[in-house]
C-alpha cells in the first residue's frame, strides 16, 4: 500500500474519531438541557464527513 493511501485512510480515521468524540461530548451536554435541542452541527458535519469518505474511497479505487 502506498504511503499516500495510508495517509488518506489515517486522515479519514482521524476525522471520524474526532466526530465520535464530538458527538459523545454533545450527548453528555444535551443530558443537562431540559429544552429541546436542534442539532444544526449535524447538518454541516455529517455531509462533510460523508463527502470526504466518498472522495477518499474513490481516490483509492482510482489509484489501483
């Protein structure tokens, strides 16, 4: 496996790990709130993560 492919996968893993850490802390925070919460951050973060994942998988597939 090329180093560029490894770097892409490591970058992707780091992105998803950062998202899960963010989500964990937001869930902990939301337990302290009594009013309904609208998660606007998910409208921005999830599509970007999915696009980044798709692009990285496409580039790795194309480099075969």
